C-alpha cells in the first residue's frame, strides 16, 4: 500500500481537460503504471464507458488492478507494450476508440525497487527491463557495445555532454571486470565525470542520471516503440478522437511534436496543441517528477 499512496500521476487535471472523458466512451491508457490516470478516467467513464489499459510490467498490472477495482466500472487490462496497440484492440474486440493516452515515463515502483536496476541511488543488478521476462538487461549492453555505440547512445538518449569520457571508461573498466550492478556503473560514471561518490549524492542532478536514463530507453527500445505508437494512433481513433502523450525527455517530445505536426499538415489531425502543456508551479513543488513532463495532444479530423 505504501507504494500506491506515494504514486502521483503527472498533469492529471490537464489530461482530463484534454481528453474530456464521458460515459459511454471507450478510452485507452497505453501506459497503465500504477493506475493513477486510469482510475481518474474510469471514474468519469462510469457507468457505461470502457477503459482499456496496457502495461509492459506484470507487477504494475497487479497493483493497478486493485486500484481500478475500487473505482468500479468496466475495464480490461493487457500485458503488452503500447507499440502493440493494434493487437491489443483486436484482442479487446474494438476497432476505434474515443481517446488514447500514453505517459512514457517510468513508474515509481520500478525506480524504488532495487532489484529492477533502474536507480543509480540503490544497489542492485543492472537490469532496467520494464518487462523482466523479455529482452536483455542493461548489463548485457554495457558489456557488449562498442565505445562509439555507447557514446552515441548516451548523447542521443540522455543528452549527456560527457558521453565520450563515460563510454571510454566503461570499455576500459569492463576489460578487467564485467559491469554487473548499478553500483559498478554509477562508480564508473562518477569517476569519468570527476565526481566523488559523496559529492555525487548531494548534487542537484546526479552525475549518473542521464546515463541511466539513456540505458533505460535503449534497453526497452522506448523510442522505436513510441514511433510505432505515433504511427498507429490515427488509425484507432474515432472521428474527433483525441491522442495525448506525456513525455519526459527531449528526444521523446521532439518525436511527438513532429509526428503530430506532420499528421496535421497532412490533414489527418484537425487540431494539435500549439505548445506543450507543462505542470503548474504548485504541481512541480509537490511532485518533482512533473518538472520535466510535457503533454501534447492531437484531435482526429471528422
């Protein structure tokens, strides 16, 4: 229960304003997480509407189910990646929906669990898979990728200015000992960026934050999956339906912006958000995770 209480969905009021859920509608939450957005949507869909929710992490599905059962109403949960939206809707017996929401951040339970390997602040295996039953852990990538591949990934996916130095030291250190834990990698990053472990712990932005973000995106193929979602969104919306995406990284936001803009220019979407919607000062104070959140929306023509 503690983890549930600590979970605060970002930009919740803004999401509800954009999607404007109503009874008898069918809405998809592509990133169920701990169910914060889904619970609020489901409350407004009752009694006759339907929520379809997807998550790649089996642990999230189990926790969120409890929350949604307390809300009541009609909902269906699917263990899959949001890139498989068409497959999920076919399984649900639905062709088109009134709205699609995706919050492409990481759930707090994933970060807080040291066994998942998402956090540089907690010792644990260097894993980072959102679905621990599929794919390769982060340790496999950092021990296999070339120095150039690592540097490019850290720069592109983490906006890490010190990517060359970090990649060089990773390759050097793994020659004598495989990098297997979050502590192993964090120590290497701190050394490459000339931070002591103690100084790093007190930094406003931990020196390992961007590298860990980049590896998480890489391990879970997050950008490729987002591109796939952006391509299929117009195909699953009813006329007048709304697509809404919350992103936390400049590379993700850029993809959403360009995809919505191109579809708008092509006459697919009739309206798009002129600028990203960001959290209020109050929300940023009470929920620091919201500081980097950007919400963009698009409305299908018709």
